[in-house]
C-alpha cells in the first residue's frame, strides 16, 4: 500500500474491500466441475466450501478473466447470465477462491437474475 505525505500529513489510499456478512468475505469461487459462484464464503475444508447467498456465474462479459471480475466487476451487466441466488450451497471441488473488491461485489450483486 502506497502512502504520500502532503504538508507533513500522511495519506493512505482507502481500501476497496467488499462488505462482509457475519464475518464472511464475498468471493468468487471456481470449481472443478460445477462452474463458478459468487457469494459469502462461510467455510472451507480442503476443496469443500460452503457459500451463502450464492449465485452461479454461468456467463459473463465485460471482464476478461475471473481476476478482473473479482477486482472490477463487469462492464456489461446486461450481457451477463448470473443465476438466482440460493441461501446456501456446498461445493465439493473448489479450485480457486478470489476475494472481491467492494466495486466488484456491487457489480455482481446488481446483475439482473438470469432465469426462465
């Protein structure tokens, strides 16, 4: 984290961390065979993770990778297909967990629910 000094006052950039819920961090979780999810990471035991308020990220545009999606969110929310959230899901083969920024969390949560 970089800081600057102006007239003897130290300024530190404000962190852009996602809002937590009951101590749980908002993350993007990529699995081996069940796809990609966004939600609050409740627990992790090896590759087994429990996610609260989870949305399956079936398709996205406006970010070239999950890393960019976790940092900046999507630039094209109208083109994304993010399923309806479920209260809780247990996934058994998590292979990547990325904490999101506040900007990304807001962007993901604001994508309209994709459903038939």
